[in-house]
C-alpha cells in the first residue's frame, strides 16, 4: 500500500514566517557576496578563471547537444499578486535563478559536461522572468498546463505541479534530472546520469490495468524515499513512497500518455500531493514499472549540516523561509550562493555580455 503524506509530513513546505532582523541580516550577506563577485569578475579579470574553476560560457551550454538535461518547473505562486510583485521578491523565481547559477556557472558545482538547464514555465509567468532566465543561460520552454478538475492539491501553490509531466515530452534527451527550484547544489551533479541506480529497467506489462494506457517496454525512473520528519536517518532506509522534488527519468511520449491516462481516472491515486501522488502510483513497487532508489549521496530533504558534511550533493529546503528550523550555517550557504549569482551576472552584464533567446551571444 502506498504511503499517503499527512499534513505533518508535508509541513516542511509551509507558509513563510518572516522575522525582520534575520531577513535584514540575510539581505546584508547577499549584498556583501554580490559586491565580492562583481569585483572578482570585473572588466580587468573577466577572462581569468578561478583556481579549479570549470566555468563554461552559458552560450556554449545552451548550444550543446548533451544527451542529458537538468529540468525544473516555474509557475506563479497563487498566494502572490504576480502582476505587481517585483520579480526579485518572488522567492521561487529567485530560487530558480540561484539553481541556474549553481548548475551552469558556479566554479565547484556547475556542469563540466555541457548539460543544459531547462526551465519548464507555465504561460502565466511574466515575460520579464522568461527573459531574465534566458540571460542567465537557462533554456526556457513555455508549456501548456496539465490540469484535472477532480484533483485537490494539499497546498494552493501545488495547483500547477501536474505540469511537471511535460518533461517526459523532452525526448531529445536520453535522461533528465528533475529538481525542484528550491534545491541547493553542494556538489556537481553530473555523475548521477551515469550512476548504476539510473539505468533502464524492464516493464512488467502483465501487471497493467485494463483502463490505463499501455506502458513502454523499458523505462528509467529513479527517486529518493520520502523523508517524513526533520530528524531522520542518513542515509534513509529504502521505502515504498518517494519524493517528487528530485527524480531522474527517461523522456518518452508513450510514458507521458500513460501518465495522462491515469490522471483522467478520478480517485485512482491520492491527489493531495498532485504529480507526486500520480508518479508514486504509476511507479508503485507492485506495479508494472517499479521505481528505483537513487544513490542516496545525490540528494536529501529536510537537510542538516550533518548531511552536508557527509557529502550530500543537493539539499531540498525553503531556504528563504526564516521561520523554518534550520542550522543557520547551512541556511547561510544558500544566501551566499544567491549573492554570488547576483554578483556574477551584474559583473558580466556591465560589459554587455548577455545570452540571447537562442543561447548565443549577441
């Protein structure tokens, strides 16, 4: 039987509770780091590389023909007035920019295999955010939403999460790694694409349901067991329910159509967690396409400094939510990355260096 997340289990994604003094300290840290990076990448040092840096120009990343891609989804937060709110005050948009910087540009975490970062974006996201992410080097793909009236998301901001399934239409890639935008990248992630936990598996068509579309003969779907509380084992023991915040999969139109057929069957799965519930049903352990447990070293949810020091490559948290119980030194790492991102782009753009819509330099 599949685990159904309770309200407590989903609480780590709760509503931000902000304290002005702590927010001021975080903002001051971002300003300091931004200034440092502007100086680091000043006109006189623009062609220098930091020791050990693997920086690759965003233009070459966007024009690459990698068999792999990093992917995230950006949709408006229904709790915000997205028409009047400044872009820099949209936490998920800013987090997407930080993630793009870490995956494409940061010296110690950026891809060294020219793997692109694809942002799936719903049509109601502001054009200014589309252009900004393209300037940051991301490959932006505006998608049509996937919606089902019968589904009841547990939180308002999950209303568009079913649109994550559009990543399975990206068949120009052999494998894609989906990352929620609120991921902090601590170590380069490229090796996950060739890890033995992310290899193709054979389907079991004899276990198909008659009212669902057929499954492909083979598939790739690797994820991490859902963490249901802040204090937990590391690594987590394997379970029967996974998190939809990070997973590696093989795009496939046949698989996409299979998911859509499930989505149209009312109450076939618990829709509280939207796409997470659908994917857990589709890849249940006793179904035709059981999911694989991805190597624990690549990601963790409800992170701690212990996991960071143990080498976790990515950490999932609402870093900007100062009401969340979190080691301040761990939280500081994300704000440092945010400051580096702002400084990096300000320094380059002061020299007229931008990335166009097609990923090429003007």
